[in-house]
C-alpha cells in the first residue's frame, strides 16, 4: 500500500487529491469528480466504489491507470474487461479463517526453507478474525428447569399452563440480579462462573445492570474453551506474531454482526485520507455489510490470503442489476418475508455472478436491519453483492449505534463530495444499470422456505398443502416419495415419563439462530412478544423438541432481556445457548433417543424450523429430512404447534388449560407493538456496551497462554493444527502444466452438488475415514468435534472431503459418502478410493452436472479434492465462486459444450480420460478429451481472465504468493 507522501510525489492521479474541508487541510481525499468525465454520474454506486479504490491504489504495477479508466468506461466494458480491486480490509471467521492462518504459518516455513525471511510473511491488508463458529449446543433446556425461575414466584414447568407475570417487579427478581435492586446475594458458584466467562451481556431489564448468565450459556462457553483450547491458542499466537491481525475472541458474537456493529467504518480515515470502507471475507455472507453501504463479498480462504499479502482481487467488471423496490409492505410481512421474496425474485432473474444494487422509493421504507438481512442472503440468489448506497436511514442507524456527530458529519461530507450518498426518493439520482427488475413490496405475504433449499419459497397459508405434496412427490429438491398408505403413520414415543406422538411433519428442531435474522430487532422482538403472548394464553412447547436461541451478538440478548421478553422465550425452551453459529452448521446436540427411534420406526419425515439461511437436506441432523427457513416468530409458532402440517388460518396452535383453542392470529404481535418496543430498547448504549465487551475479551481468553515464536511450533501429535502438505513439492520456479493422461473418474455426480456435499462442516460420523484417523490417534467419538473445528488439520479435512451422508454418487445409486474403485470394482469411502488411485499413480477427475459447487464459500471444498489427487472437474456449469477456488488450488475447471452432457455423449464415467492441455491458454480455450473406449469430444476451460491462468500455471495461488515473497 502507498504512503501518503508517495501519493503526492508519484501517484498517477495525484491531481485529484484535495482537502475534504477548508478547516482541516490535512484531511485529504481523491476527488474523482475532478476526472471531469460525465460517465461518472451514470455509474452504479457500487461501481463508483470500485473506481475510487482503483484511483486511490493505482501504483502502476498491481493497479494501472488503464484499469481505472476501464472501470470509468463500465457501460461498454462490463462483463468483458478484468479489473483489480484492493479492499480496505479482510474478514475471517474461525471455520474458514483457520486454514488461511495455518497456510500463513506454513508459508513462513516454506519461505525460510528456500532462503527467505519468514518475518516478512504478514498480512499487508488489515485482517480481523472472529472466533464464532466453534460453539456447540452441548446443553439446552436444563438451565430453565434447574435454575431459579426467571419470572420470580413459583416456578412454572415448560409443559404447564402456568403464566409468567406480564410485568415482573424488581422485588420479584431472583438472586441472579447483581444490581442493588435487591438484597439477595448470588451463590458462589454463579459468581465464579460469571467471572470465568465475563462476556455474558445479560442485564436486568429494570436497572440495565449485569446479571448472572444462564447456566446453559455458561456451560456451553466453558466447554467451547475446553474443546477448542488448541485452536484458540493457535489464534492467539497468530494475533501476537503476525502484524495487522486482530482476533476477536469467542463469546463476542457472530462474525457478520461483529463486522456490522463493531468493525464497519462506512468511511475510512486512514493516514489522513478518506475513502469508502470495503471488505472481502472468508464467508459468503460477508455481503451482510452491503446493507450498510459497504461494498464487500465472500471469497475463498486462498483468495483472502492473497489479499492479506497485498495482492488485489481480480474480477471481471460486473454487470449491475438494478432492483427497484416500489409499493408498501404488508403489516404482517416481516423482513424475512421480504428476504425470501427478493431471493426467489432475483434467483429467477438470473443474477449469478452479478452485482445487485437496490433503488427506488421502496428502499426508504427498509431499515438498515432490513437491508442487512436482505444483503446477508445474497449468496442464496447467486449475486456477488447486494448493495444499498448510504442514505439518511443509514446515518440515523449510525447515530443510534453511538457514532459521534463529528464522525457522522465527516461521513456525510465525504460521501456527498464523491456522489456516493443518495436520496432514494429522487429518481434523478438513479444511475444506469445493465438491467432493471422491479419488485412491488405490497405483494409480499408471509413465507417460509424449504424443505431442502432456500430458494423454494412456500406461502405460510399454503404450508400444509405444500408439505403434503412434498410427501407425494418423487425424491428430489422438494419430494420425499412417501407411499400414500404410510403418510398417516403415527408413532408413539415416551419422553421424560410422558407419552407423545410423532407423525410426518412433526417438528423436532426449532432454532432461532445467529445467521440472517438476529441483526434485525423487529423479527427478534416479534419472536419474544409472540412467546410472551403464548405463555399468557396458556400455550407451551413439547419438551422433546430441540429448541434453542443462539443470538448473533450480546446486543440481541441485551434488548431481548431489557424489553422483558427473554424469560418468556426461555419458558418455551428457547434459551440462550451461546454466541455464534451452531444449529445452522450442524453443531446441535443429538436428538433424544426415543425421538430418533420413533422417526426411524415410522420412516417419518421429521422437520426442523430455523431462522437461518441454509436448509440443505441432512444439514441440521441426519434424521431430520425436511428443514424450513422461517422468521423467528414463525419458528416459535411452529414449535408451539409441534408440526409444519398445519393451516394456521383454520387450525389452532393449541388448546389452553381452559379448553380454549388459541390461533396464531390471537398471539401475533402487531407491527406497532414491535416498533414501540424496538424504539425504546434498541438504544446506542447497547452498541457501546458491546464494543467494550469485544475489546475487553473475557477472562478465559485473556489468561490463555500461547507461544510467541516467529515460526509456529507444530505439535506432531496434534489432531487440530497440522502443517499442511501444500508446499511439500514447492519449487522456486513453476512447472509447466501437463496434459492429464488416462485419468479415472473419482465421482460421477449430478446437479446442484453443494460445498456442503464436497466438504461438510458438521459432525464427524463414527464410521467415516476421518473418524478412523482420529481413533488411530487416540481420540474417542466424544472428542471428534466437527469438521469445521478441524479445518486446521489437512489429514482430517482430506478424509472429510465428499464425506457428506447425502452425497449422491451415480456410481453407487443412493446417497452415501462412497464411490467405486473402477479397476477393482470395490465400493470404498471416497478417501480410501482416492488413496488407492494415488498409490497406483493414476490421476483423477470428477464428472458433475449443473451448478457444481453452489452454497457457502468453503476453501476446503477445493483444497480437499486437490489433496485427493483430482486434476480436473468436468461439469455442465459451475457456481462462480467455487470455480475460482478450484483454479486457486491448481485444479482445472472444464465445462461441456452447449447441448452436451454425460448422457448425450454416452459416457458412463467408468472410462479413462485423457485431456490435452495446450501450452498457450487463454479465456475460453477449448481442450480435446478422449477416452479409452474411443470417444472424443471437446470442453471449454473456464478461465475468465489472465490472472486465473497465471494461478493455474503456478500450481495455485498459494504457490504464486510464496514465489512472490521469494
């Protein structure tokens, strides 16, 4: 990055530098309006951010003057020219961040081995790593049943009809309140636990003073530190020895919300230069900050490492789809209804790989919370970003969250100076777009999404009909193919001494979790108010349902507690289990044995209902086949109903102790009720309090010991952190790419294979190759942890590649993490087959259908196949982000020619394939492929730009960066 002195003396655009205000001549900015080009005001706002970054970071090497001028000519150059982008910062979370940091540590080893200075291997770009994905739900429900009654007075069991008082007086508070509102003293054990884990932001709703956290949260956090001690020590080592790395400790909040509430600047003031905030992150939902007017998107760990080392992101200048919002939202529709409507609308419009930018008068109706919720779902409809330019609503949000007036004035002044501030009510400010699609908000009604994919939207009033249709349909994205005579199956179970019945549609998991919704106070408060009304009406949740509440950050717990609704959520079983991703990534505790046995006995389609953004089959739990995404209030409603096979308009949620039928409409909180509580409780002090919590850390993290050596002292016995083998064959000079000869097909896959199928993040099955490796290393199944937690160990992750139980390999003909070793005909785990092929010296390829690699950004979904020996993928189409990851690991992505598929070419996948790689590669090159059965055809090499070709020729981006360091 350039110093300000070099900007003045050498910068190609030095003539654009000027003071932002006359009273502070030391504060500079690049006034892009002085380019005096009328095309600038026609650029989409997101493209203006790219242009400013190119102008400011222009150094003549990585970013040239011609690159900036290309961006200025966006209207003609879109979807054709490649441009570099240097983001202001990098965001990592621990699941996908640990491989990046491990690779940095390994790169230091490689650089030293080849005579370089390892201390120079540091992130150049500011990098924040948030530890939020290691929390697991080991404890739930027991806290409310065994702890003092949160409402005071007589304890009311979950299943009873006892009501919590609608207003809890200070004298009724239990001894958990540590303020002066009472004279009782907490037990020593409670105090001890509170001091051990300080980041427990529960407050007395009447005095806004800290109270002892619930037993559930404390016990889960304690186990989190114990289970992940080695990983946490590695993170702390990294924060000490690497420059420009900040680690936010566990218990602080979800990565997206910490990014939104704490790390986001909107406008940077760095070395006395103002410029727009921008970010790339190792999580596809980094786009959440687009709702705050910050340009950012998800990249793979290997791409983020390049940015951390000072390499710009290279992207094809994107098309920008303008999404015009008009009309007024229905009073009963929540932000998640808007999100799911936008998701389906944009998915159908075909925005994959494009920028989406919102405009129109309807945008002004959306709060920043609504906008960030929409932007969070951006990967689900395939766009690269979903950008909401900054307006007065954004500034009000910044003020509410504690931003000073001085900062706000500077932000507004700067954004207006470069025309990045807009008024959505003024159509004269609308830029030109590649395409415009319109969405009328008044037509949006409540929806859920499922049962297997986030884009499959279902109106709530048609949920019962849609679920019954799913039972009838053939096995696929919507169907389960249950025989008609089995659809009325009812299985009796016993749980905690009482009898219950399970049927198709029974809810067994109900989770209000951290992804997507918890940034939005309206939907979370709506869930709390609905819970309050449900308790007051005498309703309850069946105790065998695995309920949980995993807030995105302490802010959520703060306002739920301060508004007085948290005890009611707890009474229904929605307890705070921790801060971070849990149920969403498969980190839920096992279901009760009687429930699992009942599901298996009746071959039932049991259901999970979550307020998240992923619902792929088998993601939450192996035995839960149907998973629906819903807003938090509906999660609570379906938990109370106990089934998704219900028509809320005609059927009651339940019957209270007086025998009265209670319908959803009887307890649904109005928009006015929610907004009133929101305005009173979501206050600037919450954000200030959370900033203190993040910066202070917690006692366990602060006292955690970690090494301080320049090179990481790898432990050969470790099953968490291992020096990866990517650099084992590293050379100073790259080898020329070779043709792939006589390759066998490792897997023959169909359409929509996700990164979850390729590299699962959840629990490690006891009969898997990874489990056998861990067992050989002395671990018991209870110590396996998850794949996500072990991403720092290449031996585990390679064995976990294609280990998803829902993988459908056409060689096998059913879902299983298996394949056939073609020469012998044996059915083996995918890893075992790949290992045998490698011993035989046989290269491997994979055959796939459409949209290969859709889903979350996950670098191990590319690293794993590379270490299995996969040299090429031959698919009908790719998810763009995943295709980039394959190239980043040196795997060549090939695509069938139009109208050609495996079936149409008469391929079985059991042939051997020879792929001729030409010495000269360019975007759109076709290669010749022959098989040992005499077939011959061509495929397109999916390189989009010269930088991707460079990465491939270098053997991947890691080798490229390491050679640059040398």
